C-alpha cells in the first residue's frame, strides 16, 4: 500500500480532517464577503471608541451582523 499521508478509515474512505489540518486551510468566503466584514469591523471599532485589543470582538460582531443582513435580504 502506498503511503500518501492521508488518513483513511474502514472501507477506504478518507477520514475527516483534524482541527490542525482545518486550521492550515481557512474556509473560503463568498466574493466580497471579507471586504464587507472588514468595513463593518472598522465601523464598530470607530463606534466603540477605537479601543486597543478589540479587533477580534469587532470582527466576530461584524461577521454576525453581515451574515444576518444577508439572510434578511434573501427572505
């Protein structure tokens, strides 16, 4: 059997990637999504007084807002 470095499970199927393997390759965002989230995160940063150390919280909040807006526009 040739070793390819890929994990397999019974039946020859490929096993689910580990957390480390998923972290190496980030998910792909739809076109324009990264820019939209980035702009919203910057807006939140400004609205919240340009606080140091708040980048992650602003980004996560911006993701939530943008995704909610997308869902609402699809209804």
